[in-house]
C-alpha cells in the first residue's frame, strides 16, 4: 500500500542555520506514527514544511500521491491534511459552537452575495450543525457549546482542537504535542482517545510528543530527529534500544 | 434673542448621524469583524464624495450643452439654475451616483488589499493611512476636480422643492432609510457563515489559514463592502453640503469614526450606530449652543473634543467592551443546540437550588 504521506529528501535552511537536512519518511494510512527528538531538532519545522508554512529548499512532499510542497496552507487543509499547534490556536473569543461551525470549506454562506439571504445556505448550515453537534457529543464537549473557548480547561481545548479538525475533510492529522501541559493521567486519556479516533474514523496520525514514555505506548512506528537529520527509526522498542537515540537524549 | 430652530437642529443631527453611522458601521465590519485596522477610512469616504460630485455635475452640465470646467465660477452659477429644473433628473442622478460611489470606492478598496498583502497585516493600517493622505494631497493639486477649491454646486436631489424645510426633511428621511437598509444588510452579513469566518480571521489569522480559509480573499471581500459603504456615506455628504474640497477629508475624520466605534462597542453593528449617535450629538450640540447663548466666555466648539474624550474615558472605565458589546454570530445553526443549552441550564439550576433556598430563607427571615 502506498503511504498517505511521503517526505522525500526535504532540506530547509534558515539563513545559515540548517533546520532540516535530507529528511525522508513515510506514513502509512491509518497508522499512528510518532516523531521525537530533543529540543531544536527540527520537529516543528518539519511540520511547518509539510503543511505549507515554509517551502522546502530542496526535496518533495507528497500527500495521497499528490505533490503538495509549494501549496498554501489553506489548500493543503482542503486536501485533508490537518495540523494542530503546540500552543492551541483556537478562536478564543468565539463560542465552542462557532469554532466548530466555521471550519467546513467553501460554505455557500461565505459568498458576499449569498450571505444576506439565509434561505440560500440554510440546508448546508443545518447539515454542518448536525455534524458539529454529533462530534461535540463524541468528544464530550456538548455542555460547553455556548461557552467561549477561553473559558475551557486545557484538556478540553486540546479535545476541541481535534474535534475541529474533524469538521473539515481531515484524513490525516499532524499533532504538535497533543499532551503538552496536561496531567499524566489526562495525557493517557488523550492518547487513548486519539487511538479510538483512528479506529472509528479511519484517520492517520503523525504526532510530535516530548513525553516519550506516554507516546511509546500508543504509536506503531517512531522517527527520531536530531539536529535536522533523521537519526533513527523503527518500532518503539527498537528505537528505545538504539544507542544513538540514547546518546542524543542523555549524552555520554 | 434668536429663537432656536429645534427641528432644523434635529434634521442636521440626523443627517450627520446617518453619514457617520454608515462610516462607523463599515469600519466595524473591517475592524470589529475581520480585524483589519483600517486607518484610511477617510480615503474611501472622499472617493465616494468626489465621484458623486464629479459625475452629477458633469451630467447636468453636458445635458445643458455647457462646456465650462467643473470647478469654474460659471459652472457653479449654471448649476444653481440647472438643479431646480427637472425633478426626475435630480433624483435619478442621485441614485446613479449612490451606486457608482459604492462600486468605485468598493473596487478601490478591493484593489488596495493586494499591495497590503505583501507588507503583512501589521502594516495594513499604516499603508491605508498613507493612501488616504496621498489621495488628499493628490486632490489638492488635481485641477479637473478644482484642486484646493474643490467642487461647488453639487445638485441637491430635492433642489426642485421650494420649501427648504420639506426639502431637508425629505433628504434626511432618505439618508435614514439608506442607513436602515445598510444596517439590515450588515446585520445579515455578520450573522452568516461569512461573518463567522471574518471573526475567525480577526481572532487568529494563522489558525484561520490552517483551517483552510482563504484569508486574503475574505479580507478583500470585507474591504469591498466596507469601502463601498464609506463611499455611500461620502456621496450623501456631497449632496448634503453641496460643496466639497480636499480639506474635508483629513485623517481626523478616520479617528472620529474610530472613536464612535470604540465607544459603541467593537464587533457589534448596533454599537457602532449608537456610538455615532452620541458623538454626532455632542458635535452638533456644541455647534448649536453658540446660537442659543451668544457671547459665552468659552466657545463650546473648542471644548467639544474634551467632552468627547471624557465620554470615551468614562465608557471605557465602566464598560470596557463598549456600550453594546460583541455577541455570538446568530446563524440558524443555534436552533440545534438549544435543547443542549436548556439541558445545561437545568443542570446548573439543580446545582444552584440549595443555595437559592438558603438565600430565600435568609431573605424571609430578615
């Protein structure tokens, strides 16, 4: 089976700083793949390159067999590749409900001429609303619909961010530290929830996480970045035993 | 003592109120909803006024077969005679220029989006501010629109009515009707998926981009509508005062409109209108006091801005979000969550009921 995401020899420089060098990796469909590495190893830069924030200096990125490097972030989202941020970037002064409804692409009511006439977009709007309400129920957020996002707790914000990704046509999620700043038990909850999502919705996850001890319980395959290069890869057990990885993390 | 013309005062207040309410509403669409700090509002106001003045005077003069330059004294003199001859022509030219002012100001607003894309959102305000100033300086030196003298003799749409009071009443009601129509349009616009997307862009542009929103396109749309509405306000102003020149369109106008919007509440159309009402009232009232009580020690015109500043400080102290703060975007989708909302409410009440009983007991006992 062809991988859903394919990164080929991606190199990215920031001035003289080499952020990524010849990184190549594959993510299979319906997989949960981890990306680890010490601070400053280029993990977030890799995500930014994949989702179109920076064009790579060299190399190619393929999503579902289509080349996506050079596209704008909004175009990449439309193809079904969703990313979340290390610091959740939700629309904090809007309600949870509006945060969900705003996501679907190319809504009829977003046109300047159609927007004032409710009749023209009512059906679409109600479908979106149904989808949003069932997703909120699934994610256990249905009691917060009228709350502003800024009123939610950290764990709920993380949940909302994933629920929001599902409102679009998301097939693959790039999660940047989904369990950052969350208590240990909650981190396990979040990861088992991600696993459930993978099984129920048939999604693919590519996850950056610093809490390796939590991550390793859930992913099937791990890539390790160090100083912008791919240091190691394999199943969690293989990577944990790899002396190069231990060296990179702990030193001599 | 000079008798004070209350109705005349109200008519002039209502007209200025409509003009500024349209402006602050359009600014609110851009700033309050889409998060674009537009410091060049006056440019589009000016474009609307100049387009209407230029087009209407050209039509009148060319129909009469006169070939004077628009800014000449002859043209102004001829316009006085021409304006009161054909009611149908006056009204249809007014409607035509309203549409033209909207379209031209809107189109320029849309095009302005492209150069500002490159400088980034933070510099958008500065770019449009300088655009407005450049436009004013250009008009000061552009002879076909009369350079510093401007254009005089813009044909009032109701110039054919002899009674001045009826004429003004009619014009003021027309401007109020335009304001109401634009308000209804703006309300429908913000309570739609488009309004929601605009809010999302205001909240976090990068997140909106990541969530697949074509941010520049949406901003272009908002600038089109916002600038077009400012153009309509400019058109009304041109017909109301009958004579325009570049010195009317100084940057202060933009900041007046900002003050109205902040006072009324950012992100709420009703707030923008209330803010415009309060500030134009202070403005008109301080101008009128001189006529009622001539010979005051302090000319109220000079303390006008102190009063307005005081009002703004007081409102921001006690109601930081403005008089009418922002609410949700009310689309029909809320109907679905109503049951959920009620359930949550019932649960909250159940939780609170012991406290209520205690407080009731205390109240009864006391």
